[in-house]
């Protein structure tokens, strides 16, 4: 028996990076998946790869109506909902000098408000299946990062969303679990580009100092996907409200110039 047999899982931000790896692993583990994201071409080609057990909806999570609609689309397509992975995020760069209230609010909309709206809309469906939610956070929630003021604040807020909603579901006997992964540095295509934009030399990912990769390589999207499958699956029952750090150097102080 596979870990997610007959389960229907909705994954946000699954057109690429960590979300796409989660979608692949959910399919391998027997689930049906609804993937969402901004890029229609990527969504389409991932669903072609994943086959008939997958479907996609493209939309912007800054649009509140998309957050509620996508839950209904998933139910209409697959007939139930067992899991929700809040993975999508606006990974904004801003130092205090660059900080703008409008940008901050946009980041909070996608990274905090959207997960809350998705959870609210999914609640009646997840109650029926005694479902599981996994929120994807960041180690930035724990220590911040000087060029990611808005993003780090949003990820800190998301931790509290997990705790509050987990408490609520337990007190209300909803039977829904909510767990949280504070993810460390993960090698995705977008992360390679983001670091080059930050000033890292092209190919930086092949020349990292040991202090950044004490276990010999960066964390890969597949590593996170394995953890997500565990928290979605009955193997993690009945744990809820867990805030798990998934990092290979969780106590390292974050600086922009950690390379070299
Ligand atoms: N890559 C890392 O090093 C790292 C580290 C810590 C935490 N994380 C977290 O992991 C998650 C995935 O990161 P990633 O590196 O795979 O990202 P990525 O940039 O590769 O992919 C982001 C995904 O989110 C979607 N998305 C972004 N903005 C959206 C919006 N407004 N509406 C709808 N969808 C939107 C994109 O379409 C895409 O599918 C995020 O929550 C991120 O904060 C990543």
C-alpha cells in the first residue's frame, strides 16, 4: 500500500521547484493531485508528465476569489479533498532601505492571507476526509535575513497561522491536522537565478563552502517532497501543530555573503 493511496491533494506553487517535486512524489505515492501556479505552460507540461491522475488550475493567489475557487475546482474534478499543501510564495528581496508598504502587503497577501483563505475554504471538505494540511515555511521565520524583510516577516506569520489553525481544529474536533516545515536552503532553478541576481557568480551552486553544505550537497526539492508526503500521510497521524525545521545548518546565522 502506498502512503497516499486514493488521496486527493491540492498543491499551490507546483508548476516548478519544490511544489513540482511534491506533486511528483504525491503521484508516486498513489495520490491524485491538483497543481496550481502562475505559469500555464509549466503546469500543462507537468500534468502531461504526471498523467491522468493530475490536473491544474492557473491563477494568482493574491486574488482572494482564486483561493476559494481553486478548492471548489479540486472537489469538482476529483470528488473530494484529503490534503492541502500551501507551498506557493512570493520570494521578495527587500532590505530595510528598500522596504515599501505596498510590496510588504503584496507579500503578506500571497504568503499569509492566501494560505488562510485556502484553509478556510478547504475546511468543510477536509473535515469529511479527516484531511491534512502542510504549510511550507522557511528558516527565515526563525532568524530573518537582511535582504528579505517582507518575506521573512510573512514566513514568521505563517508559523503562527499553523499553530492557531491547528489549535482551532483540535478544539473544534474537526479532525483536520495542520503541520509546518520551515525549510532551509533548497536548490531550485528559481533559487539559482535569485542568487545570481543577488550577486553570486554563475555556477555558485557548484562551489559552495562546507559551512553551507555540511552534509556535502544542498537540500534538493525531492528531499522536501519526502517530508511533505510523510506529513500528508496517515504515518504522521495524529500529530498536529508540529513546526519542523528542515535544514542542514539550522543554527547558522544568515548573511547575504555566506558564499565563500
Ligand atoms: N528554495 C529555497 O531555498 C527555499 C528556502 C526556504 C523556503 N522555501 C519555500 O519553499 C516554497 C517553494 O519555493 P521554491 O524555491 O520552490 O519556489 P519557486 O520560485 O521555484 O516556485 C514558486 C511557485 O509559486 C508560484 N507562485 C508564486 N507567486 C504566486 C502567486 N502570486 N500566485 C500563485 N502562485 C504563485 C509559482 O508559480 C511557482 O509555482 C516557498 O514557500 C518558499 O518560501 C524555499
